């Protein structure tokens, strides 16, 4: 009997020890589970209401960051507006290339050589050029045509070949800054009796030269050109032909030109 009781006591003690060991293991598993739950890596992205530490987001909630965790880095996806949030992407200049021949041809087909540029709806009216004989006396202002041409902004250069200097004067002879000019159709023309000019009679429809008047004073060259211009335009009842100084490229180019401010820039 005593042997039986001792055997049962040993078995009971063994079961008690096994039960305590299993309870300790369960407690450890629960602690590990709680630690893992508390350290989740930001999987609840919609909201972080203080339950555990939110992990590092990577900027997935780009619309709003209400203080719930650290917002990840932006990468400039919102290029339309940069309100201090992240790095804005590069800005691309999408302006047309104004030196492109196609761009120039398109403008010419739309606006032509722009006679009467201030009153584009004005129809043709016959003109008879009247030479002005009492031209102001002045010392020779430009010893070379190139010296004058290089002072002209690119906006007054037509087709990269001729000067078409727009002014707000009516037709006729004027002295501007002590220098003589003849104005017609909204454009000024040098009219000096001392300086020399090479005027071309230009067909504004195809930008070809109908006649040249070279080797004369500005006054003589323009008078000869304007007389023929008015006759040809009258025959066609149109402002097809115009007189302009041809640019002189004998002494180099015109690197000072601003190609983003061209002959058609003011019509946009």
C-alpha cells in the first residue's frame, strides 16, 4: 500500500511540473505576440490612432499626412504645384524654336509681311510717292550700312534679310533724333542724303526681290524704289510689294539678336 501511495505521489508531482512548464511557455508566447503586435511596420496605412508604433511610410498617403507617423519622402510627382512638399521635378521650356524655318513659314502664311500692321482690316488705297527735297542737313551718321543695321532689334528684322522698322507715325517725311526718315504703311525708311542705303523692292507674297537699288544715297535709293512699288501695287490693287533695306553681312553676323522677340511676336 505504501509503495502504491508513493508511486501516485510521484506521478502527481510530475504532472504538476509539466503543467507549470506549459503555462510558462504560453505566457512567453503571449508576450511575444504582444511585442509583435506593438511593432507592426505601418501596415495600417489609413490611420494611426496611437495603437502601437507606426512604421516608416514611403509616401503612399500622398493626399494628406495628419500627423500619424512620419511621412515618407516625396519624389516630385505633384508637378503642377509645389507647396513645399518634396522636390519639384525639372521645368522644361516648351516655347517654339523661333529659328525653325517651319515656324517662320507658318507665321508668314498667317500674317504675311504685315502692311498696315496697326490697321490690319484696312483695304488697299492707291498711293503715289512724293519725294521730299528739303531734307535736313546732318553730318554723316553711319559710315557703313552695317553700323546702322547692327543697332536694329530682331523684332524689326523681316525674314532675316530686310529691315521693317514699325513706327506709329502717319505716312510722309519725318526727322527723328535729327535724322531723316520716310514713313509708309507704318514702317520707317532711312532717307538721308549723305548716308548710303541698299533698298530692295520685295515681293511680300513669296519674299523674292523684284528690283534692287544699290549704290545710291538713302534718299535716292528709296525714291526710286517707292515709285516702282506704288505702280506695281496699283496694278494689282494690293500691298504686295514693299521697299526695305537689305541687311549687310559683309562685316559679320548679328549675334545680339534675341530670337524670342521676332517680327511676329506682338501678334500673339
